[in-house]
């Protein structure tokens, strides 16, 4: 066994998607895997978001967003949600055209996802 393998490329992790909105009410979704519970009481979750993305911009101006856990049958959405930019592609429109969305608490969410939770940002930090 090689000890040189990068663990973040080897571990089977849940795949999440954030649904966030901008100041004009336009929604965007992305893919994120760096998500972890950091406290059970009170319930707190850490979510890592890349800089220079539409999601990052949205989270700078709005403190509520939805975190959803994708199911195995949604693997084909990873390319749209994770490999394209919300700055250039209307991902919500593409998902609507594929009949992949329902509305939950005022947010569009993926209708076959495993779980959905609405989160409120309490602190942001630059992790590099």
C-alpha cells in the first residue's frame, strides 16, 4: 500500500449541493464535499466554499442558504453543478428544464435528494 495517496481523492464522501440566492432573488446551486458537523448542541455545520464563485458571492450578501445531500441517482448532476460556473450558466433554469426541482421553504431544491436543511451563516473564515 502506498502512503503517497491523497486521502481527499480516495475516501467515499457524501456529495452536497448549496442552493443560495443573490440580492435580486436569483438562485444558484453548486457542489461541495467539504462539509462537516462541528457541534451537536447547538447543531452547527461547517461548509467550505471556493472563493471567486457565484455561491461565494451569494453567501457574502445573504446569510441563509440550503444544504442538500445528493442521492446516488443524482451523480449526473455533478457536472452541471460542480464543473460549470453560476456566473456564466443559469443552473436553475437547466434543472427546471429537466424537471429536477421542487420548492422547499422558498428555495428550489433537488427533488430526489436524500436530505435538505436550511442553514444560517454565523461566521465566515478564510481557510486558504
